[in-house]
């Protein structure tokens, strides 16, 4: 492992095309007049900023924490049509979800999304029978035009070969269907980059301390840089509140009497080391409405999720003992005990689903997007799901174009005229990129290992070559950050120079996978902080 003493210092060798400094960005935000200020750097805010900048609007995006620092990096990492929605007869919704899923995984970000086969085990006495689930997965695949194959049923023995830890006691059959998965934090960061490439100005770790008003209308926000305490402000013709679980908090800044518009549901996940390779994921029915997932992800196993009402401070959401016990107990329906040892847990995380306000069980609630306009003209958007992040961005843009008086319509290109499947930065075939990295890495620099090449290709696409060049120019950057993970130190420098990484957690939790692997040691954390400090 690279020691702290040998961590490369690159303060005087920043990569060309590096980001402007925070001071330069604050000055730009303070002096310009923006058409749209997006508050909230989760995927809804990011997608809206991306689409708004594409349409020709002058856009600013700020977040109190890191981009995708809360719910948007605490998902189940799936791009999916929503199999459970078929039970409620939401056939059109599933078809729309499939369209978006396939657009993202095939045309928009094939370098960031991976096809994944799902096995749906049918146990004796379970909530669903084999015939029902077989018909369900066939219909599900039909709604995606059989682009992932035909949903069907296989024998327990065949399923066990692909999922060696599958519990086969009382297992009658296994239904099969296809969806996609991703690294949600990486997908969000690439969308931020797309927004900036389209002209947006962005700043993370910048908290709103108050809203600005002109004749009763919200026309901007006062902010504080959380890293050095600098206070500044942003003026905008329109402000969009995309703060997720905090959406009602910001609405009360606009109107102290604003009634609650959302409710929150907590979803917890566990990350475990795998005892053996898995070639498919498990989606096990728990009851009529809920499914528990066991997903091979980032060479680990991701288990979850829970679904219960949450009424505390969104900043305090965390996985507790009750969550851990529930996830392991539910996973045990279909997974053998040796894979569910607590000693295998490397990380846990929890996020908050934002649901429309109202009564009823959160597990049965639709993942709808709610758009409201406040007394001061601030728009608030909340809810939705990762799979449809592009659709939500377009929906908000249509809402902006249709506002009374059409204040922005004259300055924006209609969303219908924008490219429908504009790719995210780095788009490339990841297999081809990994091959090139291995071939090109033979000379003149140190040879890249196969797992590192694959990791770079599936997290950066063609941008991997920029990271490889940094490693070739400075061999110390080609070293692994930890011997048990594929990441190299060049990724830390790249995150600092090109991906708005400001803190060790920005790097270890969201730009890389060190934290979720349980490898973010104190020594590595100190090394990352040292490299981040070399920007000055």
C-alpha cells in the first residue's frame, strides 16, 4: 500500500483544464445574474440544471453538502422498470420506466450502467406462485420490447449454479428477468459534468442561509461556504428548490406558514464481502408488495432495503441495529447463512425516499414527482426515482416554460427541440476502454492491472485515458490506494482537479469505492486529505 509519506504531491502540477478555484466560482456566482438558481445537488437538481443549461438558460447550482451527498448516493443502485408496479396495474408507468432505463444504459451512459440478470425465487408457502411470477416477468420483459431477453422460469438447480449461496430448501422455481445497475454517485457526478459542459456554474459545500426577495418574489439566495465560512449571494430570475428531504425546510424560508408537502421513508442497505462469485441478483418477495434485493455490486454484495416512515432530521438518518437485523433476516429467506455473517459487513448506508404527502403505507406509495409553486414564486420539486432522472429534468423544464407570464420561455429552447438521448461525458464501450488501458499501459509507464483497467472503464468511460496519462507521467499515481481495491492514486488527483472533490469523504465515499469496501483507513484518509490540500 502507498504510505502517507509517499503520497504524491501535485500542488504545482495540476492537470490542464482544472476547475476554477472556489473563490473564483463564488465571485462568478455573486456577480452574474442567472435565469435559474437550482438549490440542491441531488440527481433531481443536477438533471434540471443539465437540461436548463442545454436549453440556453444561465444556470447556477449549489448544494449544502457534496453533489449526490445524501439520498442520491444511498439508493439501491438500480435502473429498473419497477416490477412491483405491475401488481397495481401501472402498465404505462412500467413501460415509461423501461424506456428511460434503456435510454440511459444503451445511449446516454453505457459506460456507467451494467445489465444485470435477476432471479426471483418462488418458495413453498411464499406470497406468490410460480405461474403468477412467470407471467409477471414475461409481461415485464414484453414492456421493454424483450430488449433484455424473454422473462421465463428456470429450475432451482440452474439458479444455484449462478448464485451459489441461494437457499434451495422448499425452492419450487425461479423466475428470471433483466434490469440494469449503476454506481449512483458516479452517474450523478457525470451528470454534473454534463451540466457544466453545457454552461452551468456549480458549487458544492455551499449552504443557503436565506432567500432573497424582490417585491415579494424570491429572486436569489444568500449562502455560506461551509469550507471557509465565506458569505456570498446569488441573484436569479427563478429559484428551484430541489433539496430532497429538506424541501419543506426551504419552502418555510419562503413562507413560514407553508404546509408540509412531502413525507419521508427510510431505506437502509448493507454492503458485504462475497463468499463466492455471483452471476445474477436475487429479488426475493417478502410480502405482497415488498421485495428484498441481494445485488452483486462493485465486487461486493448489496442487501436491502427497508421501507418505513421517517420523521427525524434528514441529516441524522443512519442504519441502526433494527435495520441491520431486518435486512439480514429478510435476506435469509433466500440466502444461506454463511453469506450473511455480520463479520462480512463492510459498510451500511441509509437514504430517504421523498414521497407525496398523505396517508397510507410508504411501501405502497408511488414514487411520484411533486412540483409546487410557493407564495414567492419559488418552484419546489421532490420525489421521483433514479431511473427517470432525465424525464424529471424535462418535466421541470416544461413547467418552467409554462409559468404564468412565461418569464423564461423567450430565453430557452423548447425541451422538445433538444437532443432526446444526449450522452453523458466519457461515453464509450467499457470493454474497449479496458482493453486499450491494458494495451497502452504496457509502455512507457507502469503496467495497469486488469481489475484497475476494468474499474476505470466502467466508472469514467473514455475519461479513463486522462487518469491513465496522469499515472504514466507520475508513477506514484499509478499505485493502488489500498491493495484490496482497484483504485489508484491518480483518481484522487483527478477527483480534486476535475470532479469538485473537497473533502476526504467526497473522494472515499463518492468518487471512489474505498469507503463502501471498508478500506478507508485513517492512513488512507490522511493521504487523501494531503493530496486535496495540494491544490493550493
